[in-house]
C-alpha cells in the first residue's frame, strides 16, 4: 500500500509523521507521567493522540487511490484474491505481534489468551472492506453506504446497549465472537477498542482518504485542490459537531462523530501538506519523516517488537522497559520529560533502522 511517486511528496511526509507519532504515543516511559496531549481521552472527548490512528487509516485510503486503479482491469476473482491475501498477511502480523515472543519459561505461550483484534488487524479489515466497496459501487453509492454505516452504527449501539464502557454493544459482539480471553483488558474489563463492531465505522476513514487522494490525483497540486480539500474538511467537521450532540467523540468506541471529525481534520491537514511541500517546496528538515514513510508497516512492527522484548526481560524486580525509562531518563530529566525522552529514544532506534533500509533501497511492502 506504499506511495512511491515523488510527485506527491506531501503524502510521503504525512505518512511518515503519523508513524513517528504512533511510536511516540505507544512507547512512553510511563503512561502515569505522560503529557496529556500524548494520551487518549479516557472515554468521551478528543485529544491530539486520538487523531493519530484514524489519520493512518486515512493515509491507507490515500495509498489505495494509487493502487486500486491498477486492479481495475483484473478479473473479479483475481482482485479478490489479491486483496484477501494482503488482508490476511497484515491481520496475521498483528496477531503474531500480540503473541510474541511465542515462548514463556521454555513453553509455547498459550494462544488461547492471545488478543485477536488490534491496530494492524483493524487496518487489514478496513482495507479489505473499503476495497470491496470501492470496487463494486459507484461514487454516489459509496457515499450512501458510508452514510448508512455511520448512522447504522449509532442505532446499533443505542439499540443493543448504551454508550458507556460497560454497557456498549461492541463488548457483546466481541464476547460472542472471540471470547473474553482474546479481548483487550487494559480498561479494567474485557473491552477491545479495536474490536469487530467498532471497525465498521473505521472503514469510512479509509474511504474518505481514498477520495481525498483521488481528488488530489485528478485535480493536481494547485490552489483549487487545496481550497476544495479545506472546504470538504470544514463541512465534515461541522457535521461532526452536530452529530456529537447525540453520539459524542469517542476514539475507543470509534463513534460516528469521531469518524467525521478526524476525516475532516485530515482533509485540512492534507491540504496544508500539499501547499507547503508540493507547491511551496518547503522541504527542509522533512528527510527525518520521509524515511519513516517509506517502510511504515515494518517500522511500526519493529517498534512493537522492541517494546514487547524490553517488557519481557526482567532486571531485578522490574522489567527492562521500566528500568531503562526510570534509570536512564526519568531519574535525571523528571517524570514527564523523562517519559517523553524514553519514547523518543525508542523512536530514534526505529528511525535508525528506517535510514539503513532506505540507504539500501529496501522497501518492505505487503
């Protein structure tokens, strides 16, 4: 799903910055001493960090505006085979990341307790269903389907539960489908913020990214394109705040208002990147993010492997992750700055690997 056409340098940097932020927010020295903009909202609400994942899905849609036209002449059977293969690989990589390091105390880790859904799994499923919708339906129908998804999701949640952590319908679906032992437990109860039902509205983030990318490709990098993207973003944000009165912004539920808000912000951000990087050619200092954007999936997985490995190695009565964060950063920089410095430490390790891969022209794609 990579974008390699340098005429759209804005998309490369946009993607690279998102990967950078994903690593930073996922690997703090301690969540208890993390600056508030780098934390997700506890439940209802919206923070800078809440924008990161939907923006990645938006960028997946951007990339699909380049890749899907290449599939137009493929027979339906071959098209389905290609997108299914890509979906399964990304989904499996996400599952294996949660199962890693596979062995504990010389024995195979119990797969019955491994989380099934997650970030990569959501990316895989959103890619698959967005590709199906975009292949087989006209633009008018796609907009109608997207509207139906967002409204339908709201009515499902209020029809089979409520909008609270304990009472929402996404829990019921995941318990029935995969069971509590395979669900995320970080909220104090079995609840997966990347569960199956809440993946449904996330498909619209990918579709929005696809049409933004398609519009950019068809209209070119000019002020007309920028103005239209900005206006589209403003309209989506306006609708989002109207919907928010009934269905609050909520990243963990992936509420319909959250989809509209993030898609609107992403349209505006894309316009800003196109203006600064593609039109005005302000590229000084962007090399740092460029290398992240050339191997996004591989670098994201690497960051997860590093964090998990450090968590699994014990040093005295604590894991190596916490030991490094506390003794090498937080003890002399303070809790909050030290926590951020540790996250940047992990990020720069990943950046170093990304630079090596780029210099050797190694670009890992699925």
